[in-house]
C-alpha cells in the first residue's frame, strides 16, 4: 500500500510547491497596512467573520495604566478617549459591536516585540517604524504624531526656545518609545537621555528634579501639564524632519490574516472624516505649541 500511495503523495506535494511558488511570486503591496499586507484584503473581509483570535470576538490590547487623553478613567472599554473611540470605530467597521470587543492588558514594549500575539490588534500610541515592522505588522496610520518637551515652570528648561537650549540638560523619556528616539537623535544631548519603563516614572523624575525635562507625544504632554503635573508646562514641539511623517498605527501579529482588513477600516475612517472628528473631540485642546528649531 505504501508503494501505491507514494506517487499520489509526491504529486500532491509537487502541486503544493507549485501553488506556493505561484502565490509567492504574486505582486504584494508592502506599504504599512496595504490591502494585501500580511493577509486578507478588503474583498475577503466578511463583516464579523474575520480570522480573529477568538471566533466572533475582536481582542484589542493596550497597556495599563491607560493614559488620558488616549483613554479616560484608565478604562479602555468605556469608549472614552481618542484611542478607545478609534478602537471601537475600527471594530464597528469590521462588523464587531461593542459587546464583541474584548480588551487585554499588553505592556507597551511587548506589543511590538517579536513573537506570536494573543490580540487581534493593539492600540497604544505605537509609532510605525521600519525596525518594528521587522517583528510585527501595522495598519495604516490613524494619527499623525508630534513630539514635545515638558519642563517645570520657571526652570532653565522651561525657558528654552531652541533645540540648542536643551542639549546640555538632563532629559527623560519612556523606554522603547519614539519620544526617546527623538530626544536622542534630534537633540544629540551631551548627556544620555534617561529611559523610564513608564511615563509615570518619567513624570516622577521630573517632579523630583532627577531630570530637567521629559519628552512625550504632544497630546500626552498637554494632558500631563494640565491634569497631572500642574507646575509643569509644554516648552515646545519638535519640527518634522522632512523624512516622512510619524504616525501611530494599530499593531498586529506579523503573520496576521486580518492586517489588510484592519488597514482598510482605518483608511475608510480617515476618508469619511471619522478620525478627524474623533481627534477634534478628544484632542482638540492639545494641538498647539511653539516649534523648537
């Protein structure tokens, strides 16, 4: 029986190899979250029937605590705050109502670390970058990012009007963040930038005088100075470098079959004005600061 079945098995394997080769040679859209990126494209995105981690559910990850203005009351599931609202808007576009969305706690750095993911997508102010795309997949960008500097009122750092004024000061930022990258690469400070596991630790270091200033994205900077460290102020924001805008994207498993579907949902929300409306609702007071050059 083994001798009889062997040619059939060889034929099946040969067919599989030929099919794989044909698929592998097909042109692919390699842009972040392009419709053919890492899985199902828009034509195969049956609403509410995607290849999700839990059938019939959409599992969304984010860190804890979940900071304002991205989330409200440290509760991602309440739909309040920009990223919570974006997550539910994407879910709705994919065919999943609020009751079908399950939240999962995922530490910031774990979201884009190599390895299999237990969420369908993660939303946590994570910027799309070539380095991170080697380990995970990203959707299209849902928010254009600007980085900013926070310092205590009346301090030398608070009087800075240019990047040069910050170079010999002690700066801090969250580890693994583009805020840390910008502080290090753009400023090229005379002292190493202090890396903190969470923004809470960076804020404490600022209050205690361990650092002169901290770097975060602009909306977070405005929230920190208005609600958490009220004796601090936003000194200014970094100018774009002309190499392309920085964007937050939804993070997916590198082999996710729904990346194209999620990107298509984000693109649709941008096109119909939903993302702009949510940004205006939740981030309207956190968009203006002098540019440091």
